[in-house]
């Protein structure tokens, strides 16, 4: 057997052996390789972190809704924790990705409102969008000025959702005005945001909150006192007074 034949056999054995060894190592350390592949998906593949963020937002929203079908009607600790988890994931990539996803949800809200007649089904779809917006609230807080000043109703709803999780006294009057100029759906969520502001308020903000809630009540003067918006504002006023005692 000449040296050329021996070399060819050695190369063949190497070609067969190394892939087999690699496959064996991968099978023995499957979980570790899965973690590596996930990281590659996040940082190497085009759109990887964007796709991962979108999936995470959907997963967090579905978990919140499954735990409480009426989750969109109020702020829970689980929703706050979900928003913090999404914020950590967004920071791993680029917070502008969270902004883009929020804009996409705003467009989806507008499309649903425009294409479906008023109904319980339409409301459920829009509430699901608000729940998703809340999961992005912390990550998108840096864009609150952009969303609140937008001509897009969906982006203004996004600003309301952000303020439900992260109240800011500078925006209390803006929230009160939503009850006058926006649709009942957006107005309702503005009232939720004001109630959240009361619950998370500091003593130095109480006078501003009292004035804001009074303005909101005035904006609802022509609305039935049985409406959810009116009851939320009255409930917020009552909670604020209890805090002062």
C-alpha cells in the first residue's frame, strides 16, 4: 500500500469520524447547544432579536390574558413584571425595535377599528392589543412624547398604555383631555391610567391629581353615570381621598 493510498484512507476516516464526534457531543450536551443556538438567533440572524421580541410580547400578553380574561381592564403586578421582562429583552438588541413593534400594534388597532363594526368581538381584539402595548410600556417609555403628540389614534393609545404602567405627572392633564377628545375606548384606558396614577402617586402630586380628576369628571358631564369611564374616574377620586386620610 503506497503513501498516497494511506493518506486517502486517513482523510476518509477523518471525514467520517469528526462529524460523528461532533454529532455525539451535540447529543450529549443538547441543552447547552440549544442555548447557544438561541443566542445566535438573537445576535446573528437578520431580524433575529426583532422576531424574538415579537414572540415574547405575544407570549407575555397571552399568559396575562389566560390568567385573567379581563386583564386589559386594570393593571396587575403580573403585567408590570411582564413589561420589565420585555424591557430587558429589548435592551439586549435595540430599543428602537420596541418602538417599531409599538407602532405596528398602533396600526393594527386602527385597522381593526376601521374594518370591524362596533361589537364585543371588536372590543376583545382591541383589548388584546392594549395588553400587548402594556408589555412594551417600559421599553417604549423613552418615546412617550412622540406617541402622545402623534396624529395617529393608535399611537396615542400606545402613549396611554405606557402611562398606565409608568405614570408621569406631566401627562396627567393630557390624560384627562383624552376623555373629551378621543373615542370611548381610548378614553376608558385614559381613565385606567389616571386610576393607576393615583395608586402609584406621591404626596406632592395629590393636588395635581385632584385637579386632573375634576377636569376629567367635567369632560364626562354628558356621559351616563353608569358608564365605565365615569365609574373609573369617581373610583380614582375616592381612592385619592382615602390616601390623604
